[in-house]
């Protein structure tokens, strides 16, 4: 992985709200659920999700009711060790 891409990923994860989204979404959540649980405006939540999706840190799935479910593609264990899901 090139260093500029890796640097951008670390920059994204250094933001406390984006990191909370990653941790919360180890189980699937809708955008609205994320916004409510983290007390972040829906527009800001969507902005953060777009940034995380751009670097494949989350997955998005559109549901039949037109809501979107978010799942983190990063696992963080109790020791603080980080892994990409499926690797």
C-alpha cells in the first residue's frame, strides 16, 4: 500500500467521531442509528461515512426499505489490535 493512502487512512481514523463509527459498526447499524447513538447530525454522519467508504473501511448495503446498513471492515479487539475483516 502506498504511503499517501496509508497516511490518509490514519488521518481518517484519528478523528474521534469516525473512529467511534468504526467501533460501533462492528455490528450492522443504519445511518440513522449511528447518528442517534453518537449524537451526530445526520448530514455529518453521512459525510463521515462517505469518507470511510472511500478508503474501504466500511461497507454499505441498501435495504428493501431504502435504508442503508453500515458494517465496519476493521476489527479492533480488546487489546487494541487492528485487523481487516476477512484477512
